[in-house]
C-alpha cells in the first residue's frame, strides 16, 4: 500500500470520527443540555401581583324623579360640589302657574271658612233665642194664656233654627276640608317645583355629565355622576390561582401609572365574593388613604401574604402544565421523566411551594435547550448558553 493511499485512509477515518463526534455531541443525537435543582426547604415570603384601576369607593348618581327637559346644567366634569348644591334644573313648564292657582284656592277657602264660621255663630244665636222663646210659650200655654196653635208655631221656628245650625256646621266642616285639600295641592305642586332642582347629596367631584341642556330625561336617568375625591380605592384583578390567601387587612404596595418610581402603601379593604368566570380573576379592592391619583388611572398592586415557614419549594420556572396537570421534569438516569405534582403558593421572586409529588432528593429540571419529552437524553450543565 502506498503512503499516499494510507494517508487518504487515515484522513477519511479522522473525518468520519469528527462527523460522528459532532452528531453525537452537537447534532440531533446529542443529549439536551439542562440545568437542575433539588427541592429546598426554608422560608417563603409570598406576594401577589395584580393590575387595577383607581375608582371612587362610593359613587353617586344625581337623577330626576319626574320626566322633564334639562333647562340648566350648572356643573361640569371635574367641578367640586357641596352637599345641597343645585347642580341642574328641569324646565318647570306650568308648575309655577299651578302653584299660584293652588295658593289662590287656599286663600279663597280661608275666606269661605270665615263666612261659614259667621253663619254658624248666627245660627247658634237663633237656636238659643228660639229655644228660650219656645220654653216661655210652653209655660204660658200650660197656664192657658196662649193657644196650642201659637205654641206649635214657636216649635216650628225652633226646629227650623236647629236645621239652619246643622247646615252652618256642615258648611264649616266642608270649608275646612276644602282648605286642607287646597293646601295639600299647593304643597304637592311646591314639591314638584322643588324636584325640578337637582341637588348634590354629598361633597364630591363631578366624574361624568352624560346629558346636555335640552335633553329629555326620565326618572332614574343619570344627569350628574359624583364621587368623593378623598374616598378612593383600587379595583384590582388577581388571578384566581393566587387569590386563595388574600384577606382583608393585608398590606399592599401600590405603584401608580402617573408615578412609576414611587410606591404607596395601602391595605386590602374587601375581597369580592364573585369571581370573573371569563377572565378567571377575582376582584380585590385596595384602599389607599390620601392617594394622589385620577379616577380611572391604572395602578400596579403587590399584596403581601403571610410568611410561610419550613416550606418545600423549587424554582417556578421548573413547574410545567401538561394536559391540565401541573408537574415537573425530573432527571432520572440521564433521561427526562414527567412527574405530576401538587403545588401551593408562588412568590414574585420565582419560587413555588411543592405540597406533594416529588421527594427531597429528586433532581428537577429548571431550564433546558429545547422542549422536554419523556426519555429524552439529557446532559446537566451549570448554565444554558443563550443565543
């Protein structure tokens, strides 16, 4: 065999060896590089993060109790108002004329009462006079000084006077009832007239003015919306998975969109009982007394949960969800194996509590070069190189 041929064979062997080495270490047959970690036991300081909007804790709607046309709007969005301040007026139409007419009728009935009272006094006087006259004639008739016919005339006069007295009494009662009705009508029209003036129920700020002057409004329709500027809270949406340990009274840190470099202290005021079935979120209302924010402003809220001692945990990056099952990939005999686990709380610094499923000595895959699958050949490295 010539030297040249021998050199060619050696070169071919070297090339084939290099090609095989590349395939086995860098190609599709090479093991996948992964980083691993074992379960750690220690203290977890869990926090829950959510995004919310600044809202008025109590909102107030100023609306009419009668259908009418808006004649005046005395405030606009952003205006400060006081309790009892008139913020809008409805067109009273003919209520002023009706009120004047009702008051005139009330005055007329007062005159009618005076007339009826005078007639009653006169009738009472006649009854007393004729009763005394009949009594005197009755005594004279007993003594034989007057005839029975004359006594009958006096009796008829007495009966007629009594009837006039009854009529005068009834007229007075009717006049008083008419006056009471007239006064009630006047008071009713007066209240209707007052109801055309829409009044703020609280000290607050106008957040919306849905209608304009000239619009026709109906009872219950919002004309002005108010909120108390010193009574704000943040309506925060929290993932249902993280909301289980949230309770009223827990401390929070708030970062407003308008002040991204500043954190404001707050407290969980209320946890809504009803969750959003579509977004799978729960509403948590966070109070921040004295917060300097605009209504509707976005805020980031971090809620501090109770510290957990002696907790088994792994990096959150190691937890995967496959086929609706939480689990981790384990390193077993240099190969990958998926193991379902039961997880608990998670922290914002990337730790997740392990309740059940893996032992303390198991090696959990945290990061990998590619997507894991069962029996995939693995190689442990200190760090995954990023392209």
